[in-house]
């Protein structure tokens, strides 16, 4: 389990920043049915990675309150941050906000500031369905939504955002200064013309000798026959990554 810094804590410009971890919880029956393809996870991994926030787990759960509550409570204790997407719209199947309130044991109802934002934005068009988007844990802190105004929110280390990619991205970018940046995990890659089975032993030896470096292999069958494998090294120390790369390339030369 990782210690969770308060969401509001500003980054301390240390020479050796902390390792910050995250989980993503994707909520929605439409994702599980295949009707909608998730387009958020990849963007979030890249964006958060640049902040030094490493996504270590991603889950998809149905629009089921008990399932959402169980997943949120497990993940928020395991990781520094949890980011949820989906289920905060105006329709009856959007139950994420109510589930988050249940997970934290907080009253669910109209958030005064969220209600004000929506009334100001919609005016005479503020229907009951639209105003439903102002209901959430009443003590939550809001996440700005410059695209469609209906805010996301966060409670402690759980950040609740829309599922629509354009809106989710705007919400995420509005968290600058809220999220604590961490240690950047770098990557280095090179390609070899061998099947991955040929380099498995060298990969195992490298990770045993340099436990701070993860080595992944990504094979590809070439149209003209033969194999091509990309080896990707990930770690926090760029000099160590280069050392492992050079060592692996030397070992691979012996295989050829």
C-alpha cells in the first residue's frame, strides 16, 4: 500500500520526487457490451505519465452501485490516486456520483456550487435531468468543466470525471496544481530481428541484475516472413536504462 498525499498538496521541488501511483476505473455497461470503445485510458496514461503519475491498474465495471463502491474502496486504499470516468451524466443509469457518496459515507444531494454553475449556464433550460448533474457527495470539491460546464468532483484521492473524451481531458487538465507530480518514469526502446523467445533468457537476466528496470517485448510477424521484436525498457534512472540497453544488445549479438 502506498501513502496517499492530500490531493491539495503542492509538489515539493525535491531533487528526488516521490513515486506517485494511480488506478483508473472505467464505469459503464456500454464499455463492457462493446457498444462504446474506451478512448480515455491511453490519453490518461500518457498525460499522467508526463506528470510522474504512473497508472498501475485499470478496471472496467458495470453501472452497478455495489460494484462501483467495492472497486473504489479497494483502489483508493492501494494507490495514491484513483480516476474514474463515466456515469456522471443526466440519465438514470448515471449512478457514479451516488456510488462515490456511498463509498465514502457522505450525504448525496445537490452540491451548492455545482447547482449554481448549472443554473447560471442553462438558465430557463435547466431541466430536472440537467440539474441532476449537480447531485454528488455534498462535501466534494469540484473539477472544472470548461466544455459543457457540468463539473466533475473529487473526494480525498478519488477524482470523478466524465466519460466523453473531450470533456474528460479538459477536466484532467484543470487539475494542474491539485495533483502532486511524482518521479518521471522514462522509457527506451530498440528493435531486433528475432522472435521474442530467442531473447527471453537475456530479458530475465537483465531484470534480475537491474531490478529497477522493467523490460517488455512486443513481437511482430513481418509480411515477407520472419520476426521483428521491439524491446522497451522502463525505469526512473536514464543512465541505468542505457546500461541495460547496451548489455542486452551485447547479449543479443551472441544469439545471432
